[in-house]
C-alpha cells in the first residue's frame, strides 16, 4: 500500500512533503478509542431500545429502529477496514482487538479481509487482479443490478466462502498466499464455531434478542453499505493513479463519522498510511488534484447505477 502517486503516463502528481506526511500519519490511541466507543456505544444504545420496544409493544414497532441499527452495524466494516491498515490506533494490539471484534460482528473474517484488501490497494481497478472486481457482481439485467445494490449476494458469498474454508480446509482464492492459508482456515473455523455457539445459546434461552438487535439489522444495513461501497471506484478510470481510479464523495458530518471518514476515499488510496482522523485535513491539501467527486450518496448512487447499466449495454 504505497504512498507514491503515479499517473498512467508515469507523471508524478504533487505528493505531500515528507514532513507533512509524517505529521498526518501520526496514529492516536485516543482518537481510535473515541471513534470505536462512539460507534459501538450507539449500537448498544439503539440495540437496547430495540429490545425494550419489541418486548413491550411487539417487534412490529421496531423496524425503523432496526434500520438505524442496521446502518450502524453494517458500517462496522469501516472499523475492520481501518484496523486492517493498522491506522485506527497507535497500538497494534488495539487494532487487532477492534478488527477481530468488528469482523466477527459483520461476518467478515479479519485476517482474510486484511489480505483481500492488501491486493485491492496494490491492484485498484485492475480487472484481472483487484479482488473487488474479481468477486464483484456483474449484473446482466436491472433486476440483477437491484439485487447487487442490496448487498445480500455479497454477504451470502463471503459467508459461503468462510464456511467453505472451515469445512474443506482449503483456500484457493489468489489473494491468499500459500503461507497464510492455514491461518485463514483456522480463522474461519473459529468464526463458525462461535456463531454456532451463539445460535445454540439463543435456542437454549428461547431468546430472539440477537435476531432483532444484530442479525436482522445487519441484513438491513447492507442496503446502505453496498451503494456506499460502489461509490468508491465505480465509473472511475482503470489507471494506477489514486486521483483517477477512486472517488471522494462529499457528504454530511454524520455520514462521515459513521463511515470513519472513508468518504474521503481518494485521500485514503493516495496516502493509505494516514489514519481516518487526518483525512479531512488531507482533503484540504490535495482537493484540487481529485478527479472524481461525488456530491452526496443519493446523487452518486444514481451515477453509479447508470454506469453499471451503460457498462452492461456496451459490454466494455
């Protein structure tokens, strides 16, 4: 995940000076703890309200709260992402602890994702090497496109892959090197065992608690997360330059907070060593170099949807 920014022609775009890069790359346990506790605190708060409302008045009164919870839970993906870079905290142990926990909550094995994401940064927008493009849904109709935007196929695929790793003990995806495959199998088996244990405890206690405050919200949350993720690169050039192959989406403060400032995605890809809390400052420095600018996620989703439709029709 290099910080060097090179355009397709080899022309070097204006980088940060080494002094500025060192300043912005400073990691903070305090900032990471505040962000993590804030995010998890909101999940616990909303989850508690869901349980109280569904217990007293019935679950039919809880769907709006479940949608809110879904947004929060699904966007723990950002905690997994930031800790995969080891930039959420200065402490490596804190990065690993929050990364493993968040990966477990959203059904995304942490060690697997770190390797997947490493290749995504190395080969961004390379159709033959970028894992996000290799596993990406290629819709052939508007119905398939709508299903892709729901995020449900993507979640089902990664859960099926995790179960396959756990059951077969084999890892064949190209972004997992040979010397890491045993780790990925062990990780998958631990995740599956813990999920099975939680299911057994829920059945033994005859409690729908985890269903209403975790599982159903996580499914609902994919309808928010997947359009957000499509905004990061869809329709951008297939070049080596982060300023051309990635989109920064300008949005409100609440969305940026829940997404750990990752709407500043050009900034992140250009300088992946810079932690989430410094990305707004980085944006102020390199904003003039950004090619693709989303103006809110509703508008950007319309643009990415249109791109997928054109891509399907032209076959390019």
